[in-house]
């Protein structure tokens, strides 16, 4: 295989049966990858494992989203726009340090585990040692630098407390990569649910006992610690819990991680620079409105990351083994899956935004609706961009795409500096939509050029038709209470997607046929 392009174009362009994306997720494929019967059996088991892992994680994420939304709802009504603005500034500031410490190790760990399955314990131990060292070195500066900014004492104290939370999250990501590779993401989901439940409990306690924003910040840190603790406990069936400092492995990790880390830093510029710039030129209340709309949607962004993370070991393994036909088919069908979720999301948020904002409190109504509609479109685009970014990592070509992230970061920074002083939060949201579309198109171009993946956009017709039907229902069902209004729209979309051929009939049968096989990933 050549360095810049795939050598065997004939193999990549070989005809593959076109199935619905849901068929890809929940049913074995019918075409052979090789002439070996054992390979076909392995592929069948892998698809069923992927199915079970996806369903378990999706159900867990739905619960996590519900708890997350309940937490945001409680926080916004308790803190108000100005108080939530203070919390938004704390997290936006720390995310610059957190992303610098991240180094893309979730993606790198999944990639290394897939390539060196027989060396999982040593890889995990060195990843954990590497992450602990680098995170501690980078995050230690955050509590000191915050005192150089013209923020209130409450914000500065909150940053000091939250720094520990970011350290716990950084360590947690190594466990996430392990669980992704082992296709046992229920372990990660369990920890996330525990952490979110703990945070919600702290927020409710702060409300009933009038403890204030710093008590909420302590709850965030406690939730992160509980999440990490449960992940460490559940990892014992897969690896021995230890850290290692082997030069050979650290060099390998660094070689793989620094391009991703640099790309993530560029990504952070156009994701969080808007909040920091907004905090300098607009009151904290407006920052709070913008931050609250982001929080409503931020919990949803976990879904494409989860989905692409599950696929990453499969894609990386297929690419490394030069199974290009399998790689191409997986990317094509997965793209359809992502868009089939992102499209109704954007439509649904646009039509339900006034009701959603109303739940957050009176302080958020005036600006919140327009901001939420724009950020809903941006979130749908992020779904697609996140997927293509993971595909590039699976191809181990993250270095050669850094220019795209750097260019996007530069353009977004210019856009924010020009637009935010004039248009405030609404302008920031509009620029976010533009830059997310720009980077998603660049990533798609790169994936298509260097992997020769052919995406059939006609496969999106069922999702488009179902979204139109859902939008029609939302127009005529405005008399319904909000909860039933939203749930009915989801049911209508699912039913129409099924009728239009975007949903397989064998879903339940395939899920339970795998669950009876048990978990083969445990260490004896």
C-alpha cells in the first residue's frame, strides 16, 4: 500500500451489495471478504458484537442524556443566566488546558489496541502512565494562570476546584479506549451514569440548601471521580491495573498522539474561543444564555463520538490488514447511519426550540431560541465531521490533515473577533455553523480522495423523507404538551424510517442472538 493513496484501486472499486445502514449495524453482511469460511464466521461474530455494543451504549447514552438535561435544567433555573455564565466561563477556560492534556489518547488507544491485540496489558499500562504524567504537567498551570484574567473571585475559585475534575476525566479516557477495543462499552456507560447521577444530586442539594455555585462545582468534581473509580474497578476483568514508563511505548504513543492533539487544539479554538471572546465583550448573562444552549446540545454530541469510537477498532483493523472492500463498505453505511440521526435532530431542534428554551428559565427566552436553532444545525454538522475525523484516524493519516484544522481555527477566530462584538451570542452561533460546515466538507474531501470511499447519497432518501414527515407532524401537533410533542415526533420519525426502508426487521433477533453468546473479552 502506498503512503498517499491506496494502491489497489480495483479492489476498492469492486462492487459491494448496497444495504441499508441499519442492516449494516444490526445484521451480518452477505458478501465474502475472503474465501475462508472461518473469516466469514469471524466477521459475523464481529458484527453481532458491534451490534450488541452499540445498542447497550446507545441505551446508556439515552439515560445519560436525560440525566444531563435534568441537570442543566436545574442549574439554569437555580443559577440564572448570570450564574450559569460564570460556570460556562470556568469550563471554557479549563477546556483549553484539558484539550492540551488530552493528546487524542482515546483514538490512539483504540488504534493501538486494534493493531496489537496480543499486547493489550503493556499498551494499557503505558497509556495510563503517559496520560497521568502529561495531564498533571499541563493541568497544574490552570489554577495559577486564571488569576491573570479579569474574572470574579468566584470564577477563579471554581477553576481551582474544577481542575481536579479535568484530571479525572483525562485518566478516564484511557479506560474508554480499552472498553471500546474490547467491545464492552457497558463498563464505560455505567461509570458515566454514576458520575452524572452524583452531579445531579449535588445540584439538587445546592438548590434545596442554597449552597451556591461552588457547591455545584464540587459536585462536578465528585462525579468525575466516581466515574473514574468505577471504570478502574470494572477494568480488572480486562487488564491488570498498573502504570508503566517504557521508553519504546511512550515514543510510539507520542508519535501517534501529537498530530491528533494538535488537531484537537485547533478544533478547540473554533469550539471554545467563541465563549472566551464573548465573556470579554458581553455581560455574563449573555454568556450564560450561549453556554446553556451549548449544554443542551453538548450531551448529544456524545452520540457521534460514541458511534465512531465503537467503529474505530473495526475500521483501523480493516485498514491495517488491507481489507479495503470491508473498510469502504463500513464507512459508507456508517455515514448513512450518522446522517439518519443528524438530519431529524436539526429539524426537530429548529421546531421545538421555543419550548426547550422555556424550560431553562425566563432569563434565557429572549436570546435563547435563535441561538439554540443555529447551534442545532451546528450539532448536526458536528455529527458528520466527527465521523470523518475518526475515519482519518483509522487510516493513520491524522498528520496530513492538520492543515485543515489549522485553517479552520484561523478562519473561525477571525470570524468570532469580527462578528461577536457586533452580534453577540447569535453571531457566535452563526459563525459556529459556518466553520463546522467548512471542516466537515474538508474532512469528507480528504476521506474520499485517499480511501476512494464512495458515499451513495441516495441512501439518505429514507431519512430525508422521514424528517419531512416528522416536520409535518410537528406543525399540526403543536397543541400537545411538550414531552408528548417531542416523544411523538421521535416515534413518527422512527416509524417513517422503518416504512421507507431505513430500518431492518431483524433488529431484535440479531441483538438477542449475540447476547446469548456471552462476553469473550475477559482475561482469565
